[in-house]
């Protein structure tokens, strides 16, 4: 647990308040959320429908709809970049909220965030079919994700492969075998072949084939030279002519073609059999689990620091869900990425998360390390939720009476007070503050404050 | 109380070049439900569990098979034996007496009072233009069970029984929350005092806290009214909480059936084992062996031969239905990847009819690879022998039947022949 | 996203009104439409309010039969034979509106029944009924209407029947496609499980759910029906020459159209304005019933 403290914060959310202005009234979706995400962890975000967990995910991405008003709060990336500043500046002003004005700001925000998304932040949605374009090949969609965020990476890959010789590859192979991966990267740098290292390493890191095969694949990289059309396309790109109508097409075609190669590497990495065939398929030809892998592939292809997964397994079957959960765990282990895993299913979160935040009615009720949350939950809502989940060994379920409050007029004081069995007069008056009960374990409940 | 025998449902799928194909949604399922018990039917999407439930109350007409209603236990057993031994005459006699499928018109309508269904999505299962009271009264009026004022009174009582205020009767469904709507759907299903209720994923559209409320409500009704229930769900935890017996389905077939505790704690069928081990548990950090199945459920238009589960089964063996294509693919994968150093570039793997030809490889090294990899790659078990000219002969396969594993337990797996 | 719960406090009606009234052109359309309706009602029940003594006839003035341009006495001028155009239009609206309503609603009722039957029963009946509507679709509607009209004799009744015959296939097609989707919904399945008969499912469950879109369609169609009705009257498809009707009114001034264009323009404008208003209103209504546009 102390290690958690030492880790660097990659994301910090401070007092975030977002409301949705609809014809049915103003829904207060987030009502002051404070949360941190540390490097290399999986943060599980649990809550029922209407708790605001999905809104939180969207707010971090800056993907809010036009009727969302950011009333206050900051979303800080790497401790500095304030994602929602523009929207907050408008939303916190005391004027009548105009969705059209907000939409303009969101459009501008999207332009700004294009850089950030993909490289720093990526998102995986619940229903893979809706986040994939049905008329484009899977490989194209992965390639395009790279093309938009980091086209130079594709250029480097193509050029370095085109330039390298058999002798280069042999030397690099020896370096890799004798001195390891870091030496390889240095060596590539020295030979001015940047872009080649990721191609070599993606083969080298494969688990499923024999060393001899890997070696052969790496040594044959120089066989995949560019044809004249692609060379032309890339030189057009390098001369900055990609906006010229016909020439631009050539440039994009060449880079997308390179992107397909990258897509094959990514899909191989995600454990999809026959990746060369899969990249040429359309989303509807894939099964649900495969589609979700592809979506994850698109999310991680630009090596983002933070991946937000909004119910990534809820539409999948249990056996497929197990595959995806295993994939998430292995992604976490093999990189230093941070994940926010949003789910209504606490059991799923128990499997993947390092820390868990429980949301209720637009606020964090309790947050802490996963073991603590499951073994010593402090907030009455968390406790009751644990008793309400059916599991294979429970003989009795204790339902939580009542239902979620109307988010147009959330109750004064603690939002759980109308369903809480331990309710005190104080709970109806004031909102309970977040109290740290133990290292990294915070609870928003007066009961806990009392005891301290 | 109700028994389904060799029940089949094939949906025709009109295709271009291939002509009409049949999607085998449910294939040869035999399932009996005793009075007063709760049978859980678990399976993943596409396993045919919902289709099975709809056939049991004749919302869908089966393509084949028989459903017996109200037949005493002995008759059911006799019918089954008659079917197995091919004794058509006595089967016909029993079926004439108890068959649900032969009921027609008013007789069927009368039967509708005795069975009902609760659907998955409470947002779409209530007619948006009906008031709640009319929704609940519908089965009583349609079947002539109760009429007018009596039906009204009963509906109001039911509202109270499912924990909703009587005043809700005049509201429209869109004014209610998901949990409340599902309560209404339950009230509707119980309005004709049915003996059999089919619950099709009754809680999967609901939040956890509401799910517990609904499950407890159903349990309460079951205790008070001794209703027989068939609970269809993908959520094993829900089945574990509610059911007495569990049937596990996969790709339209029944894999295993038995008492809940037996099936869930000591699964016999490899699929059940994998399914149960994949259920996430709220025990962080708990070390347990999880069987993660490879691949996806099969395409129901052309299911695998033999046992439908064999391509994903970690325990499959030579008779499970391996085809030359499946074996060839796995061998090719090994030859090209892991054993590249042994075989090199010039090996070609060609699937033939029940044989796999491996060109350019020496039979001894193939045998060695088969020996080592057999444990992990189950398709290799199907290789009966490797001939001198590197021809791999594939074993004959057997279709699994439902084997009686113990008195109250049947498993459809060749391991339990 | 979070709207499903606790919807009850805001009644659906209020929400629908909000959606409708936020569409300004639709409100303008409705205002014009209501003006027409009010005019028709006044003419029906108390025409003297607008200074008309007999709304069933045009008031001729043979003393000065030549069309007069708009003046303070005749705000819209007069048409042959000396008819006060404003008054005549006010009278004629009642007839046009009434018969058009009759035609559209009649067509919609027949079409809805046929469409629901075809879609719900399906199979051969569906095939038969839809081929039948195809026949009607394949003949140009004006030709069909004239043919039916001649067969039945030239009267208002036969004109109404002719147009209903022309119009119902559109509704049959429309309700059929609506029914096909509603038929698959879970609440229909639930009704089947409850033992509801086919007739009950068709008319208690499916029909009420097809109504809102059909009503929108009616409102959109009303404009074109008025146009067609007036056209038929204009080309002389009218029995009793003295009945106030917009198309007929326009045809009266036809001989003077070069010297006195208002005699044709104003009746035509009355028709166009009506068609425009119901179309705008229909668009607004469509927004009301479309859940996607309600957020």
C-alpha cells in the first residue's frame, strides 16, 4: 500500500461537477468528484446506472455531449494539463446555459484534445459494434488511429525498413541476443533507423513461435521494401504536401498501408489468431470478443498512458469476458499503463483492479485498495452492495430498499441517507466529507468520522 | 410436471448461393421439470436457452420433439425409454395423452392460465399504451380467467403483493423505473395463478441493488405459492441463488443437468467446469485456477461435428469429432511457429478426407511433436497413426449422448459414457 | 442516459408540448391550421359571425359580374360573377377542409386495417394484399381518381370515394411497415404468452402503437389531399356548380386571368397556405413522437 503512495499521479480530478441540461430538467450527474489515478494501476470505478460513472469517464476524455455543463472542477493530466478548462470557464459562469454555445466550445476542445487523445488518453466503450465503423476494414481503422495521432511513426517505420540492409539486421539481431532490448534501441538510434526497433521487438516478444522462426522473421524484414507508389506517397508526405488533393491521397494510402502492418503486429500482440486475415475483415465478420480486442487494439496502438474502459465486458459472455479480463491483466503487466475500468459488476472489478472507487449519485462514496474495499468496506452503501451481489456461495441476498434518488433534485446532505439503515439527523443536513480511514482508503460517511 | 423430449428448433436462414440453411438454435434437448422445483437453465448468448424457454410454453413451435404436460413421473420415464428403444407405438400412446404440442385453440388458451413468462427487458415487455392495471389484467381477460371487477380487484391485490402502491395501477409504464416495471411484469405473470413460470433473464437488465430485490421477491412467491419455475439466465450466481436443479446449455445442446450443488461445486462436463471457473468472484487476490477457454462459440449454421464443444474443450480426446481441417491447422501452427527449427521452411500441411498429409517432414519428428504437444493441443489426440509417408490418419468420432452419470445427474460428454 | 428513472414527475404530455413548441415553424403551421379550422367551424355553426348568410352557396352579383381588383369594400377583390373573393374563400374552406379530412381519415382507417392484417397474419394474405396495393400504386392517382369518379357518377360522394380509393394504399404500406417492427417487440410476445387472441393483439396492442406516426402522416397528407381535391374541382370534376369550393372558385376567374390575376391567385394561395401549414405542423408532430429528438 505504501507503494501506491510513491507512485506518480498520472491523472487528478478535483471537485468535478457536471450537469446535463435536458427538457426534463437539469440532471446533476457529477456532484463534486475527487479522484486520482496512479501510474501503472487499474482503478475500478463501480456504481449503479445513474451513479455518474460513465459521465466521469467521458468527462476525463473531454467527450461530453453538448448539453453537459461543467460547473466546476479540474481534470489534470500529468499534474498540469487542465482538460476541461474551456468548458468550465463557460459552465461555471452564472449565466443561462446555452447548449449551442457549449457545443462550439466542445468542438474547439476536441481540436485541442486530438493531440492528447490517443497518446495520453484512450477509451474503450461497452458495445464494440458501435465504436467500430461498419464499412471499414479492421486494419484500416487501426491504421487510421495511428495516422491521425502520429503519422510520423508510420513514416519512420516505412523508411527505416526500406533503408535497412541484411547486414544491419544481422548486427541488430546479434545486439538483441547478446545485450538485450535496450541495447538494441540504442543501436537502432545509432544507425539512424528509428522505427525499425518496434518492428523487431514486436516479433521478438512473441511467445508462440520458436526463436529460430523469430530470427528468420526479423532477418526477412528487409524483404518488405516499399514499392514505387508508396515511396512516392511517403516523399509527398515528407514534403508537407499531404493537403494537396490527389497527392494527399497517395500519401495517405502509403501510410495506411504501413498502418496495416502495424495493425497485424498489434493484433498478434493481443492474441488474435490469423491477424493477417483479420485486418482485412469488417467488424460484422468478427465475434463479440474479437471486436472488443480490436477496439482495445485501437485504444492502445498509440501507447496512451491512460486507458479508460467503460463496461468493456458487459456485452460479452462469461467465457469471453474471462478472455478479455486476462488480456487486460496482461496489458497491465507488460506496460506501465494506467487503466480506469468502469463496471457495474463488482466481481469483475475484484478480478482486475488494484484500487476501487464506489460511486453513488454522482459522488465517490468510498475509495481504497481492492482488498480493503472487499474485506473491510466502511460505507454503508458499499457494505449493502456487497450483500446484494449474488455469488455462487451466498444463500441469502440482502436487497437495498428503495431506489436511486432523482438526480434532478438530489437529497440534501448525504445522497444515500434515504436508503441508509444507520441514518442520523446530521446526514440529512450536511454532506459528509471524505475521511481517510487508513492509507489510501477514504470514505464519505459520518459514521466513520464519528469513530475516529 | 413438464417434460421436453428431443426438442428441436431450427430457424431457416435464406442465404444466397448456399440456399436455405438451418440455424440449429436448439437441438435434441431433453429436460424434465418436476412440480414445485426451480430449474435454472444457464448458457451463453446463442446457446438456445431462451428459445427453449419459449418452446416450453409454446410461444415458439418446436421443429421436432415432444413436450409432455402433467404426465406422472413413471409415464415420463416410460416415454423416454420408448423413445430410446424405438418403440413408436407406446411413445405415441403416451404422447397422445399428455402432449402439449397437440393442444389447440381454446384448450391451449386455457393452458395459458397455467403457465406464464417474465421477460428480460422490462422496458420493452410492457405495452407503452397500456396502464399498469391493464397490463396486469391482460392475461386474466385474454384467457377468460377472471373478468371485470374481479380481475381489477385481483390486479390491485397483486400490485400490493409485488410491493408497489395500488395507485400505480393508473400509471403508464414509462412513469416507472426498471425495477418497478419488472415487478409489474411479475405481477402480470402471476395474475392467473400459474403453476409454471418461465423467467427469461429476469434481472439482467437491472442494477445490482434492484436485482436482489427482484430475486428475493421471486423466492418469496415461490415459497408461498409453490410455483414451478424455469429460470433462464447467463448469470450463474443468480442460478446458484435461486435454483434447485441446473441445466447447462451450449450451442443449442444440453451439456449437463443435475442438482444445483452437484453441478456448481462438482461440475463434470468440461464446459461447465470452464464456465464456472470463468465467473468472476468478489474475492480479490484469491488464488484459483481459472480455465480460460480459447476461441468463440461456434457458428450455429455449421456447428462442429461430434461434440459441439470439442474445438474449445481442454479435455477433448480422439473421439470428440476432430476433422482433418482442425488437425491440419494446429499442426501447421506448430510447424510454422514453435517447431520451426525442426521442420524448416519446406513443410506443407494438407488436410484430406479424414487424413492430413504433411509433405516434406519426416514421420519420426512428427510423432515426437505429437507426443509432446498432445497435452496442450487437444486436436493432436485425434491422430491415430502416422504412416511412413507422413500421412496422419484421424480417428473415427462419436456423437455424445446424454449419459447418466448418477441417479440425478446426466452429462453429455464422452468422458462419462 | 440517466433519464429512464423517475420520469413520472414530468408528464409525457408536458414534454411533448415542450418539444412541439420549441419548433417555431411548426407552431406557425399550427396557428394557420387552427385558423382554417376555426373558420370552418364558424361557417358550419354560426356563419353570421363573419357576415355570411348562406355558407352553402356563393353569393352572385350579376349587376357587376366583371372581376374587381382588391379594394376597401372587397379586400381580395371579386371574381366572376361578382363574387366577393374573401367571403367566398372563407366559405369554401369549410367544404375543402371537411372533405379532405374525410378522405384522409377514411383512407387511413382502411389502410391501417389492411396494413396490420397483412403484416401480422403474413404469408399469402400479406402477399395478396400488398400486390393489390401495388396495382393501385402503378396507376397515376389523378387518372385513377377520375376513372373511379366517372364510374360512380360526378358527385361529392363519388369524389370522396375516389380519393379514398387512391389514398388508402399509402397507409396500408405505412402501417404494414410499422406493424412489422412492432410485431417483433417483446410486449407483443408477452401478450401472446398471456393468451391474447390474434384480433386482440392486432387491435389492442399493435394498432394503438401505430397511431402516433399515422396521425403525423395524416397531417402531412392533408395538404396534398386538399390540393388534389381542388385540382379535381378545378378541372370540372364537380357536380353542383354553386357549391363553394376553392378549386372551383379558382376556375371561375379563369377567363379573366390575364386582366384580373387575383381571381386565381387568392384561391390558389388559400390552398397553398393550407398545404404549407399542415406540412409544417406535421414536421413538428414528427419530432414529438420521435424519441431521439426528445432529449
